[in-house]
């Protein structure tokens, strides 16, 4: 599993936990905003990116997207 920066910063602590705001200019490859991050932060369930949901991922070497679950030939195009 890979880890990514969320592009947010904490501002204050409330009863429910910390409050985050967007941090423009910081690393945020998944374009996750502070509001969405706070929902992820309040649950123990792992985040699944849109590519995980669709079963397509980018090859680390050539940067071309391919299916991980099998193409029309039935074989995976990329491996996780």
C-alpha cells in the first residue's frame, strides 16, 4: 500500500478532534480536501483510491494505466 500527503494542515483542536484546512501549495497528489480528510481521519477504514475501485493502476515504470484484474484476454496488464 502506498501513502500520500493530504495537502492539509491542522488549525485547532475541538472536542471531536483536530480541525484541518487546505494547505495550497503543499503536496496533494490525490487532491483530497480538508473536509474529506477529516472524514477519513475519523474512521479506521482504509482509503481506497478511484483506481482501486475501478481495478486500473498506473505502471510505475512506463506510466501507462492497465487493468489489475485482467484485460479482455483474462490476464492482468499491471501487477500490484
